[in-house]
């Protein structure tokens, strides 16, 4: 990658005095067919540093910072010399042009320094120091292919960096097969259809910045284009530079000079697109008619929102403004603070080759302990906290991330890299507070399914893992923010859902003989609804949060989405589902009703086998079913699940105060992450614990009684301390309160909820069984077998308008698990019932 010359950048041509050892540093010692380790004795390094050798001085500073000693004492009291060891790193999957003329160059990019004995040093150790190894393009060190790193100026608008980006993209287009496939494995055409509207960028010496930007309607045109992923300004500036019904005609007619009207980072993105050889770019604010109170804008947004995902997936690459905004722009110039110290060492050519002139390579100190800059400015950027950015990031095949002093390139086959050629890693992060404070990028990268960071999510292997990946995606996405969650919570995932559906359709065809269309409704897949319903909310909303449903004191509820969907909550969710073959589904989804306001007739879509797929035509879908996936439009439906399931009643008790009790309940119910749980018992034996419940509303408020202020993780213990002191046995160990025997119990209908109270304790509520699993640990529960059954249940309350449902309408209030002989008898006696879940 040809960039700036080192000698032109910031290196003094008059060499500092190198010690004899560094003057003879032989890079050929790291030949591919020899041991990769070479070293210096620490005592020699210290002596050379005292004489002014720049390389040894830098090594000594690193050793001093690490508290490293020159000698160690042996058992007999004698001193033993210690060593530092060098190891090189070679480029990964880079362009063949960066190898030597005979293809045998060393291909070196980094030099790492270790302080452990080389006999025990392995790839798992963290290097003490790390240097980026670079050379000037025409130097023998470079032309031989031995050193392929280049010094890049930290000016993100420089022509040198544009050339680097071009080489990244060219290598990716020519050599990376995965980068030309959609998430579901379909090949992307070279000349793809352009979005409905695009910004066209052409040269104009008389215009601002030398380019002319105008909005066009593509009318079926094809070609290459870019996309911009950015964070919208906060009100009242959110419509700055946006296209509206009022200025649409002028913009399409070329009467408005967009290069002077658009925000600065939009113009920079257009400039970058033009300099990289493309003429079209799609930016949502400029290419979709904006205005929430404008009927024409709402229609246009609904049409374009369903196509946004394909726009990002089919674009040549996405420009991510992880740093830039309407005030700063994308580009930044190199400052003296950005200059990196250089250490120059002589280059020794391969044996038998005589260099025509003195040759050198250079070492640039690098932070080898963490990629803090990448972490701070990319993975932890404000951009990656946006809900809409999830599909932009996941579906884009290539991404250019602009930061204040660097540019990072991501694609489907390689980990992120910057202009230094560095392959970045984001796999190690500390956990955040309850619910997590990590971005969706960090969340997904922690899963082994995302081996090369986020950019090669593979959902085309087998049927079952596709659903598992969906749950991982939902968990990560639920932590992101949306300005209008009541309308966008599900729409922002529609594009990804289409890709998942296509992969599922392919997997179904491989397993089944019939053609069954995967159906996505309310953020869940109908074919895997039994697991999809088992989400648990995490985290707390502040007590001052706005309450859209005041009479129920539930600030976390999004009333535009049914309660059984994870998208009905403003807070993050997690799945603790069972990923084995021993889980048995116990509830059947019979149909889906559309309960839209003002609808005169109920529309019911039966499941396959109960009328066929044609009945789904009564429900509005996004796109068409030609893609072998059915996405029920979340903006036009309020779906109600019609279930056939068992109902029993249980008693909700106080919060677990004893951590040991909570851990025992988690073990007996096979839940690996105990949360903010309440105890559950049966009304016939209220002193015996038979499970737990995680209440959605209670977690939202961070409190158990109205008017109580939340205080983090301790709020449950504080609010229940007095209650526990007045109830016999509330703080006894769980095993001592497990029921050993009980008489048969009859299912009791749930009582009407008091909407004006946040107090759930002591209430008898209904639960519906979703699935069961046989697990080890039957003897502590009084079983003769070493196994027992765990029941995954949803906690319900009667629907507020149950008159329209003949008393069989319910809303979800929480999730939990039950266990024990008494619960088992209840479910064995309970009959299947028809119920509707709103």
C-alpha cells in the first residue's frame, strides 16, 4: 500500500547512534524456515541504552514500566541473566502484490517483544511491546516483499489514504468471495439496482469543494453506490439538510445547491464517494422524504424503510460516521500530537543478494495491550448505540469507519484494519451494569458464532443455529436506543429478518419435503415460537421515566406492541433457552389474530396444517412472498397469539433476599444467571417455594411498591426487608421449604388485576406452560429418580378488555420456571385450553 515516505514524514536523516547489536539486526533471521524467535540479553540492552542507542532505550523504558529485572537469582544464589525475545507477525490474506517479486518475501508487518524465556513462550502470551514494521515503497526492504508495512499520514482526507482505501476495496472485491454474498448466501450482482432516490456526485470546479451534488430518482437504474451510516442530530436539528415535501421538487430539479445545504459530514461522504470512483450515494435523511406530520412523508418512509436493509447490503461499501457529525465532518488532519516516534534499523537483504544502496526499515511503537483507540472511537462510539444501525452494520458487506485520526476497514472475511495494516481485535471487554452497557458490536463478537468480529455472521449452515443466532441478535439489539421505539422497534429489524427468513427457507427445504414459508411476527419466528416467547427483561428504568400507560405504572411498556413480544419492552432482554434435544414444547400456536383498532372483523391466520399458508394472505406483509419468507408488517398489525396450552394458578411471594436461596432456585430450574426474582409458591402451600418469576413491570420501575425510588441491585432487598420480617419462613433456606408431597389441586382462574397498584406480592396469578425439560437433581425435590422436570412458564393477567375474548384473553406480566412434585401433578391434571395472548 503506497503511502507517505517515512523520510518525508518526520524522520531525521542523520541517524542516531545505534549500538553494535542493533546495527547488525538481521531481519532475515526471521526466515519462514527457521525458528521465529530471536533475542537480546537484558543486561546488554541496559548498557546500550546508557550509551544512547534509540532502540535499546525504548526497550529499557518498556522493561522499566513493566517492573522487569535484569537478573534473577538462582537457587544457589548466583545471578541468572534474563532475555527479551522478538517475534514477527506476517500479513494475513493480503494482496499478492505485496509479496516479493518471486513470491517469497517475509511479508512482515509487526515485531513483538516478549520477556518470558523463549522455551516457554507461546502464542497465548501478551507481548510487552509491539512495533509496526514499515518501509518506503521503493526501498529494497519493500520491493523484496520482506517488509510490507507502509507509513501512513494521519490525515483522513489525504490522497495517500484514498489510495490505501482503494487497495483495500480492490483486494476485497477481487479475492473475498464472502464479501459478494448476502447474509443468506445469495450472490450480489456487480451492477445492482440503485435505491429509489440517490445523491449523484459529479465534478464541478465552480462548486464548493469541486463537486456538484444533486438528488435524482433512479427509475430502475443499476450501478455501484455507497451508503452512509450516521447518527441523527437531536431535536430540533434533526431535519437539518433533510429532504421534505416542501423542497423535494427543487432538489430533483437541481434548483437547490446541495453541496452548500447538506450537513458537513454528508458532503464529506459525497466527496469520499467521488474520490473513490463512484458517483452515487444513498443517505436516508436526504433520500427519504422526512416529516412525521406529513402524510406523504409517512407513506414514503413506510415504503423505503422496508428497503433500507437491501440498500446497505447491495452497496459497494458503507461509510460509517463513527466520529463525524454535522459540525465536525468526516475528515481530520494530522496534528503534531498524532506523529508517532520512529526507530530506523538497517535492512539486511537475503543471502546472495547485494543491495544497490543502503536500505532501512522502520519501527513504529504500537499499543499491544489493547486497541483502545479503535475501541473508544468505533466499538464504543455513539453511532453503535443506535437501533437502526444494527441492520446497517450487519448487512453491509464492507464498512469504512472514520475516526479523528484513523480509518478502519471491515469486511466479511477479515478483522478490522487501519491504514497501518493492523488487524484489530475486539473480543475482550469487561461486563457492564445490569443489562450491559456494551454496544451490539461487542455483544455479538463475544459469541463464538461471530469468529471474525461481526462481519461474517453465517446463518446458512443448519436450521437450528439460525434461530440461536436470531436470539443473540435480539439480545444485542435490545440494548440499543431508538428515538421512536413505538414505531421503529420492529421496523429497524425487518431487513435482517428477511435475510434470516431466506436462510430458514433454505434450511427447511434441506430437512423437509414440503415447502413451508418461515413467518416472522412480532419479532419472533412462528416456527420457533415456543423458545422465542422465553425472553427475560434485564435492567431498570429510572422512576422518573415517562409512563405511556399511567394507570399501570409501567414506564417500560411499549403499548403499540403485544406483551408477548420482546419488542414491547423499552429495556434490554436476554434469552436463557435450552439448546438441547431434551426440551419438549408444551404450548401450540393455533393462529394469529390481527386486533388493529377499528377493525370490524377479526382476521385469523391458522398455522400450517390448519387451512394452509394461503390464509396468511389476510395479514399485511412487508415486501412479497416471492422471497420464500413472510414478514408480517409491524406497522399495520397488532398480532394476538391464539394458543392451546395448559393453565394453572400460582402465588407470587416476596423477592429472594438470600443469595444462596436464589442460587439454589437457579440450579433446580437450570437457569445460569439468577436475576431480580420473586419467589413463587402454590396457594395450597404458600410457605413452600416451587419456582421463581421475573416480573417485567417491577424491573422497569426498579421498585416493588409505588413511590419507592430505585437503588440499583439493592432495591429488592431494601423494599422487602420489613415484609420478610413479618412473614414466617420467608428467609428460610430454599431446600428446607421444598414441598415433598401435596394433594391434588384444581386450577383457579386468575383474578382481575388492580391497575392502580404496583404491588404483586401475595397475588394469585395464572401461568401458561410453554415448554418442559428433564434435568438432573431429582432427589433434593423428593423424587425417587435422579431427574426432575423443569417447567418454562409465562405469568399472565387477564386482558383489560377480556369481554371481547370470552374471558380467555391474557397479557404477559413476566417469565419464570417452576419445579417440584406438586407443580408436576397440577400440570398432569390440567387440560389444554384455548387462550389469546395480547
